[in-house]
C-alpha cells in the first residue's frame, strides 16, 4: 500500500462524527434529483461513496432509493449498522485501494443510478483518482449521475499544506483551537474549469460551491460541487 493510502487509512479509523445530513445533500435531493430528473422513480440504486456513519444512506432510503454506503472507516460502518439496523446489510467497509474494485460489488451487482461523493474523492493521487472515476463511470447506468464535492484551494487546509512527490497530493498539518490534524493527504481544486477537467469522464450538468466559516479565526470549508452525467 502506498504511503498516502496507509496514512489516510489510519487517520480515518478513528471515525468521523457526522451523524446528520448536510445541507448540500438536502438541496441536491430537493432541488435537483426530484424536480429535474424525477429521482427516485422506481427504487433506483444509489451509492454513497465515503458514507461515514450512514446518515445520507438512510436519508436516501427514506426518499425511496435502494441506497448503499461504503467507507474505509470500520468504526463508522459499525456505527452506521447499529444506528440504522433496518438497512445494515447495505453498509460495507471498503479497502483503501477501492479504485481496484467494481463498485457494483457493493450493490449486489446492480448497476447504479446515482453516486454521491460528499468530501470523499480528494484523497487519491492523480492516477488512482482517474482509475476510481473510470470504475464509477463503468458502474453507472447510461444517463446515471455522479455528485461530488471537492476541496478548494480557498479552503483553510490549503495554506497549511505542502507539495508531495505524488502528483496533485499535498500533505496538511494543522493545529487549531478545536482540533489538529497530522499528515493529512489530499488534493485541491482551483476553480470551475479545473473542476470540469478533473471529471472529464462525465458531462457537466451543474457546477457550484458551498462555503461556511462560523469563526473567523478557524477553518473555512470552501468546496466546489459537481453534478455530472454518464453519456
């Protein structure tokens, strides 16, 4: 296993305490998926890539999707299964080298209609990122959708990061008043043009962003959002 994968695997084993659905997911479902694509219509399959503790999977299940979730954090998947026992079979632990797997292997071999990647795609070096995107493309039905959020160069972490030998990847070390991170590997997106180029396998449908900074002296979480279609 490459160093950055090993470091990030260790980092995420402590879990990520995010028990609620974030606002950009509500907006995606209410403003785009239902009114613009009539989803869900007939229990379409949805995969939450990097599902954490499972809130998104349960939310989309309630909307009528056949929703599944995967994550490298064993702790978070265990929490998800306990929190949502009615869909516990839909949660799986994936390996750090998930770009080698068929994503339909996590959905009972069913082709996927929608893939959600909320703050979960920017942890791979360039080669592995494109291998993963190709797997996602192959796993989607024709006309299937991918929604991803990508950390911007405007995000606080960028100014605390340094280049690595791996193309795209930077390593962040941050010591704030609420938390600190050490040897956190990820890459950043410069602008909408850069965003579209990264998702070259998909036709752009909507490109946007979200930003939050509740305390001026702490981190901001500027992210770009990409909604694309397999054509």
